[in-house]
């Protein structure tokens, strides 16, 4: 569905006091498209000049104007000899103001949807998919934006608002967004109006961007304010969740709804299903692993805040589709089963490894072993590597450290960082193999009846970045192939 162009004067009005100057005449100008990418500039576009880590969008303004931009969003007036007589809206921070502009031009689509934002270190994807299943069971067509749907967990504001508008055009009634800390720090969700925001937990991740755990927490906490949503559903089993719940409550402005697995009874966990009772209602969830008990509860509580009955939520969770790379079991295609269990999971933080190992321990046979294969990504948060080595070594029975996506780093150096965190009295249970396929093979060769093998870190990903060269690599496909050869 095409939308009417927005008068440029309306954009100036929305930005309000953020506008320090308007260069040229915006009267009579209309904007039908917002972008920050100079190759993507159809006619009647507003081009936002963003400052990035390696490039400055202001340097591409001339090319954007030549391509058809009719108005520029800038943080300082640009020379007309470079950009011509095109109108310029000057603000202090173009990135901060881009979201509200993109939302306005897209028709403020989040207002037309039951919109939920989910943030946290672990569990965002699973909680979002559980919410979507519940919403569908309630008769709400639902769009999901997150790790499984694009290159970025949360896209830049223009793409995000266009995708939300697409959900509206498709007749959806709801949208669920995974909101990353990057998105919050870089203002990608500014201009989005959520009905409910959800906090799952906080662990060690993304310190390459945020610098300190405190700044990482502050980035997540930025979502739990009235300008984004009136209600926050918060996991108070998590230390940071309790802090967030205490800090966010603002009577009459922002309501905190805490959730805790202490509110559940009759909890039963298996490799592919979990069950529990909440407020007298029985839930049978089509997802395995003990950590998914908390994720399912987050989805149920959030749905209840939106007026969805628990029995409807139960129907949705029973019908939950398998979530790629989230405690996903892998069976040999030859006979459909294996004497041991193989699980692929996206766990890529110290807490994530502890949780997935604990979940594997809960479904392993009595006295059987938990074996884990994992690596750490290159050119990313180095500080978490030794913590991941410590977490795996102290929780699993056998650890094989391998490559994840080494990118431009030396895989052996990354493995060395991981091994540096292994306590001396646990080193006997840790080995390494930089070839991920061989490492998975080593784990499967070692496994015995009743054991659980966890292949962690990449989850749903289908490629591996080796020194800047991308090759096909899917942990699930590789494991099935090896199991088939073994059978």
C-alpha cells in the first residue's frame, strides 16, 4: 500500500526544539521515503547524514542529492556548492532524530499494531517467537523482527519503520521486536511506540560497544521509560532485573509487572518440552530446556497484559514451531534417533553457556556426561572469552573449544583467550580443535548412550566467516551428516 507523502514542514514540527536551523525553503516539499544510504535514494527522499565508526554520511550528501534526495537531515549546514540548493534540516544529532522522522513518514505504524519490544542478553529470540505463537492463537496476525529475520537483530530506523508499515499493510494486528542494546544506544527504535516492553536478563556481552557492564545495563534500561511504553514486564529472578524493576517504577507514568519462576508449580523439563502450572493453569510448551521456563513465563505474562487469556496462551505455546538454533535437537537422518542427544544452541555468552549446559544436564541420563563444543567470534568482545572458558569448564564434563566466526583474527589466538579462563583443576576436561567440523566430530565420537552433546554459539547461522571469506556452515547440517556416517 502506498502512503501519502509527508510535508517537510510536518517533519520540522515533529523535531521541534531539536531543529537549530532550516537551510532553504521546505514549504511545498513532500517526503515519501527516508534513508541513510546514498545508493538507496528514490525521488522525494529525505537523506539522513549519519556519523558512523568508519564513514560520515555528510560526505555522501552530494551523491544523495544527485540521486534524487529533496531534503537533507544534517548536524551542520552543508556547502551549497556541494549539495546545491536542496533544503537542509539542521539538528545536533542526526541519529537521535532519525527514528521519529522515519516513523512519521511511514505512518507511525507501531500505533496501528499491538507492539511488544523484548530486550535482554539471552532469551530475546525465543521469547519473541513464543509471543508470536500466542498472538497467532489469539487471532492476531503477527510480524516478528529479530535475529532470525535480518542481518541485524534490530534494523536501522528507516528499515524498521518500513517493515512495521509492511506488517500493517499485510493485515497484521501485532508486531514483536527484539530490541538489541546496539539499537538502543544508536536510537534505532526511537519513534516506535510499544504497548509492552520485556526484560529477560543481563549477562556479559557487547562490551566492545558499551565499554563497561554498567553502560551495557544502562543501554538496556533505556527502553523502560514512558516515552517507549506504559508497561514493563521484568524478570526479577535476574539481579539486574530486580534493579531495573526498582528503578523503572513511576506511578502514573510507567508500570512495572515483575515475573518470577517462583510463581510456578509442577515444573517438568525435557529435551523437547516443558510443563508447569501458573495461576491454576497448566502449560505444555513445545520447547525444551530449563531456561525456556522463564522465557515462556515472560511471554505468558506479557500476553496477559495485552488481555489474552491464559488458556489461549497455552494453545499458542503447545503449537509453538521449532525455533531454529534454540536448544534445537538434531537426530541422525538414518534412523531418526541416536543413543545420545545432540542439541544446537545460539548460546554465545558466559551466562548463556551456563544455562544451556544446565538445561542439558537436566535431560541427560543419570550419571551421563554433558559435552559442549563452542568458540568465540573474532573482532568482538574479547573480555568475555576467558569467562566463557571458565563457565564451560566448570559446568560441563568435556569441553572442546573451536572456532566460531574468527573473522580477521587468528583462530588459535581466540582459542588461547578462551583457554586462559579455564581453572587449572578443570584443564583435564578441556581440549581444542580450531576446525569446527572436526571438533563436532570429536564430540560425537566421544559421546555415549545417555550423554548430551551441545554445539553452541552459532545456532541458526548457516555460514562461517573465516578471515573475511564466508563459507557455508550450519552446525545442524554438519552434525546430521556426521551422525549419518556414524550410523
